[in-house]
């Protein structure tokens, strides 16, 4: 028995029962989504007809993964209130900045030009199948193992609470997501995201209330924390990892750089109109703010509520709080909220990865005469194949690859340079975009792996992206300008 | 139709950028290397973040309301 299992009371019957009901509900939503998914545009962007509640909650639940409910509270447990820096101070900007800078244009281009993927935009703006393939390939390579990483969380939770082997949780979670995504496409993903986002929110609120109650109230908790160490109540936190550089980095990472995440970028293509965009921004922002603040704060409270956790036990701080304060059925329901966080991330990753292969590589490069209906049918098959590969990743747990991939996922943020310059500067060229992204990614890898001091105390992505922007401007100045047709389509025709 | 060419969006862009950068300034109510207690002993910077978030949310609501009074934001309403 490991250290975590000694602390947690296994409750297999309530846990299996709750999961069974939860999966059946997801299945019903998936079935409904299937009936409404009839063509390629439905499959990838709901034919641009997503409403506000679906868009807002899907944006929020896609953004938040299992680490939001396990890794982040664990960090706060280790460092104290400074750990809330991870997402709380900059969270309010995580949707309004993308909406203001690129959202309105993306909604319009989705409606007018039929864009379905991020590579559709990049390929069209830079008149290049090269950049389209580069983005699609990078995206698939990074996102598939990310899905595997999320399934591992499900496996660990199921093993801890029921004693079942980890692969059972990985396969169960993978299969249910594959089914509703294969059948219902993005509609299946976004509709289930509404349920999952709601469950995540309830889990965060309840966990917070229990953590405060067990700790004896705010005043008692904070007095105890002060007694333990004043560092738990100030920056840079216990251990010193949240200094000002990291504080600024976190604010920028969780707002500006979400523009580069394909799962979030494509949500704008799905939005019905601007009214939906604004409602989604407000709903999603409030949801994210509440969930992140309360769940991370719960991690700090747990220092007093559930003292003495060490090593891997700390990752289970949220389930432990729930088990201490609730009966087995309700705690199982809310712990499944943590699995919901993983599922709502995987489903969007699965759909955009499918788009990368079927739309960006197959239809636009390999077989240009493939009809949308051919690609629609192929997309369902590819969704299953990618999902199975992700499950295999989850089961095999190639640790070193995961470490590489997890930071490389951050490298998708480099793509914010060609997106922003492509939308705001007519002089941005194909060569400028491609070369700067390649060099920016190399720089990002070098700083992250070896030359940490080059980051100047900030996150490596911030420095790498800044250099990418400079490189793109310089290279664009000395390479052939975009065609007049592209400039007209991406600037003049969008003015209104 | 963007923050450079549309005066309405440009004005709001500057407002949000002001709110964005001000929270990065290490004022003691946003970032503090010493413990400054506030209500119930909660660190002052947590209260500072909350107040800043509420103000920004109010600005987002105002921006959305003003934007939806404008013709260009109703382009796809009939679809």
C-alpha cells in the first residue's frame, strides 16, 4: 500500500456507481450531438452556431485540465498564498484579451471564409501549405501525448479510490471520450463540456467551503499559517519560486498566450455571432476565476485543514478534503469533477488533432480533390485512431517523452507571433512566419532545457516569443510581400 | 475592425491594457514580499487581486454592452 492509499478511504461501490451514471449521461449527450452532426463544418465548428453557455463553459473547461485540480492546489499547499499567482491575478484577462485582439476577426473569418482550424487561417493568410503542414504536424505531435497525460490522471484517481488497475481508468476515460467525439464531433465535445464545467465549478466551491470549515475559519487558518511561516502569506512563497518575474510570467501566459492554443482559437470559429462571443467571455471568465481561485485557495487552507501531507500525497489534497467533509457518494461525485476536468480537455484536443490530420494535411495537402463529406467520414475514423494512440500513451507512460512534450506544448504559444502579425501587419510574410517560428521554437527548447538564465527570470516562452516577433519583422522586411488578393481578404474585406 | 483601425475598439484596448499592466506593477496590494494582513488575516494581495478582477469584469460588461449597441457587432445576428 502506498502513502496515498494509506490516507484515502477507498469507496469502490459509490465511486463506480457515480462514474456509471456520469458516463451514461455523457453517452446520452453524445447521442444527441450525433444526430445534429451531419457534415464537416458541424463536426469541427458546429457550423458556427454555438451559443453563449456552450461557448463560455467549453472555453473554461477546455482551459482547465486535471492539473488545475491536482497539481495547482498541490503547489499552493507547498508554497502558500503566493501559489495562487499561477492563475488568479491574470485570469480575468484570459478571454477578453484573445477576444479583443483576435476574436472578432476569427468569428468573421469563420463565417465568411469557412475556416475550421487554426492552420486554415495560417495557411490562407500566408498562402502556404508549408506553414499549414508545419502547424498541423506540431499540433498533433504535441497534443496526442497531452491527451495521454490526462488519461493517466483518471487511471491514478480510479486506482486510488477503488483499487482497480490504472489501465482500467485510462481505457474507460479514453473510450468514453472517443465515443462522444467520434459521433458528435465538436458538438459532442462542447455539450459535454457544459456538464463537465458545471461539475468542476461545484467541486471547486464545495472543496473551498469544506477546507475553510475544517481549518476553523479564515482567521484561524491564517493565524496558523503565520505561525508555521510568514513566507506562506507573502511572495515569493515558501521555497521562493514565485518572485516578481514569475508573477508577471503567469499573468501573461494565462491570458495573452492562450491565443496560440488551437483548442481555444477554434472556439471562435464555432461562435454564432458577437453577442455570443461577449456572453461567452463573461460566463467563461467568471467560471474560470471562481474555479481557479477557490481550488487553489483550498490548497493553502489544507496546510491547516489536512496538515502533514508529503510527496505524492500532496497531489491528492482536493480528494482528501472532499473525503474528510462529505459522505462517500457525494465525495465520489465531486471527485469525478476532477476527472471531468481531464475529459473536457481531452475532447477538444482530440477534435483539433483530428482536424490537423484530416483537414489540414489530408484534404488541403495530400488529396485536394477530397470532398468535405469524404473528410467528414474520415474524421470519425481518425478520431478513433488518435484516441487509441492517446490511450496507449497513457498506459505506457513514457516519462521522459512526457516531460519533453509537456513543455513543448507551451511552445505552441510561439505561434501567437504569426497570428498577431498576420492580423495586424500587412508586411508579414510567409518566410517571416515560417523561419521565425522554427527559430523561436528552437530557442524555447534551448532556454527551457539548458540555458535557463537567458529567460531573465521570466518564463522561457515570453523571451522566445519576443525574439520570434523581432525575427519575423526582420525576415518579413527582406522577403517577398504577400499577394494583393491575400491583403484584400485579410484586411480590406474585414473592415466593418 | 480591430484595435488599430476601429476607434471604439482602440479606446477599449487602451483601457484593458491599463488594467492588464497595472496588476503587474509590484504595488503591495498586488505583490508583497512581506505579510500584510487584511480582512480575517487574508494577505492584502489576495484582496487586491479580487478588487482588480471585479473592476475589470465590470469593464468587460460595459464594453460588451457598448459594443452591442453598435451596428458592426450585429453582422451575424440573423444567421
